[in-house]
């Protein structure tokens, strides 16, 4: 029996009124939010296992747009079902095989093209949460068009040298109490990046935080966690602002 990696109850969520709108780009639907002024800077947000419709991820999209970026969350599951809280953990491995975070290149390319050609974006960054954090780690090795990345609590997979030669600055955010990612994995990531990575990178572990901590809306945060959640978000935005 696999432990439930999501320590928050996704069923108990405050309602969220989104600020953006949905678009269709080739074979993908996406949620887009723009700042109130013109900008040629954009950020792609990669959702977690709960998919692009999940209110928490749309809140993050709106938050980043509020910092001055055209922000877009594509449906990387291409219309297939996201993981649901009613699904059984025994089936998670099978579900993951059909939803591989290392097979997002085609969709990422479609979205990059849209941002450049339709939105006038000149510099594009990417942030991803959990499943999306794994996708960001993968894309920062593959897509030179992504000027900076933030991977939030993406499991660290495959220990090979190519896994650490990042193309552009990448920031890895983890929670200290995340039982899906061991401290040893984070230490190994740090050692390997020191060895192989030729661009700016950063790793930060936030005290007491469980998996999924950084995407909670204010009214869903526990008071003890709130400072760390807000710090992680500030750090995420600061990283993006440094390079984009």
C-alpha cells in the first residue's frame, strides 16, 4: 500500500473565482491569465496530478500573472482524467505510466509557440508543482527556450549524469516533511548539480512542510505553515524575476 503523498484533503477547499480565461491551442486546452498591462514576459505553470482545472493551480496562475507575467497552465493530460481523491493508491503506478511527466515535450513546444506567436512573449519561464515539478526538471534539460525554471517538490528520478546538466537557471523547492522525497535524494541532487550543472541553480528546503504545501490558497493555510508558504512563493517569484 503506497502512502498517500498528498497530506491535504483536496475535498475541503474554499471556492475560488478565477481571474483568467480558457483557450484552445491546437490539441490542448489551457488556462491563461494576463497582467493589466502589456508585457513580453511569460510563465508556463505545470499542474500537479489533480490537473489544470484544480482551483489551487489556477490560484497560482493568477498570482504569477499579478506579478507581471502572461501566465498559462496547459492541460498536460490532454483531456484524459487527472488523478482524483477517490482513486485508489494501488492504481497510482499504472496511472503514472499513462501520465509520464517526462513526455511533455510536444505539449510544451505547442505552448511555447503560442506564447511567442500569439502573445508576443520574448522571455518565457516555467514553474511546476509535484508531477509538474518533475516535468519542469525534465524540460529544463531539454528546452533551451525556457529561460528559467522552478521545480516544486518534484520527485527526483533517474540517477544519470544527463539528469543534472540543466540548460538554464533552475530552482528546486522542497518541504522538510515531504515523505515522498527523502533527504538523501535532495543531498544527492545537490552533489550531482555541483558536479554537472553549468548554470545557476538553487535548492531550498522549507521547515516542517509536507508535499504540496506551496499551492494552498490563504484561507486553506494552517497558521504555522503560512510564513513558509508565503516565503516559498516569494522565493519562486524572485527567481523568475531574476532571469525573466
